[in-house]
C-alpha cells in the first residue's frame, strides 16, 4: 500500500460494523491498529461481494453500458419494457454479451480475486493457530502529522518561484508592447 493510500485510509471516517469488535478508544494504539484492520477487512469484503455478484450474473458495469448503447441505437425499436418482443430481444442481447470474448476475459480477470480469497478461506486454519505468534511492531505514521512545517516551507518556495515567473512575464510583455508602439511610430 502506498503512503498516499495509507494516509487516505487513516483519515477516512468509517463506523465499524457492530459485528466487528473494537478495543476501547482510550487505548489509542490498539484502537488505531484495530481501526485500520477493520477498514481493510471491510474494504476487502465489499470488493469481494461486488466482484462475486458480477461474476455470478455476468452483468458488471460493462453490461449496463452495453444495454444503454443498444437502447440509444434503437435496438428495442420503441418496444415497451417487459413486452414479449422486448424480452426476446433482451435475451438475445444478453446471450451475445455473455458469449463475447472480451466479456469472458474481463469476467475471468475480475473474478480472480474472488477465487483467491475463496482459496485462502478454505485453508484449514483457525484463530487458535495464530495465537501467541509475534507480530511485528507497527511503523510510525508520524510522517502523516509532522510534515506541516516542511510542507509550508516548500509551498512558500513555490510561491516565490511563481511570483518571480509572473514578474518576468510581465516585464517581457511590457517590453513587447513598447516595441510594438515604437514600430508603429516608425511606420507613421
């Protein structure tokens, strides 16, 4: 995970689901670690469920776009949604979409994380297998909070550069304007 992603994860407000046990807020370190773990676990669960659903019915966001394009191009010829002919055309469109090689490849790629998670969850481990194991000490995330002075310094430097650039540009434009006036005066 990149620092930018980590920073976003830490700063994002997310209420823990009631099924997720959280330590007391008074134990700041334990709470922070549990909160990050909870956010990652919930994000993985959301991704898993979304990808699993798309894999099961084969209708991801690509299907929605495909159907929208069919409607725009007049494929349904003004038929009422739900009519017998509309349903027949919809079934034909779905069948064609499902058989499309790019859809098959996309579905295969999108469902790979689901298959891998299923494989991991099928491994014969239990919570007891991990009890008593040493967990590495977390890295400090002080860089998230201690960089304000450095950031302000860099921003001030950039501001000075911008002011210098703008002054230089103005002088150059004034010089061009003066030359144009002189050229016009010379012509008359």
